C-alpha cells in the first residue's frame, strides 16, 4: 500500500524556513542533529516550489510577516537549547 501522506521537507536554513512559514507551509517539528537543528515541514512538493522561488529571488512575502516568522523560529530554537 502506497503512503498517501506528502513527504516531509527539511532545511537547516533559517531564512528559507521563515519564507516557508510566510507562505503557509506547516512546520511539523525541529529535529536535532548533533549541534544544529533541521526545520521539518509537511508537503515536500509545496515546500520545494516555495524554496525554489526563494532562492531564485522571485518569492514575494510581507516584510512584517517575514520578520515575525524569523522571530518565532529563533524563539523555538532557543527553547530547544535549554
């Protein structure tokens, strides 16, 4: 039986993760690997499209939303390190 759940998308990049959140990607969890964290999102295909636009400089997001997403991700990282 095939897995019908979309595959997860992982990134270590904070800016990319904030962009994904701004575009309504669902952050599932943070995964620790040695001394850094992976940001794990649902729906790999959706996230890959957003990521491509982000890295090509074609992604448009609200600046305030982006800043809020960065702050939230940093707070989550800080909480994991305690």
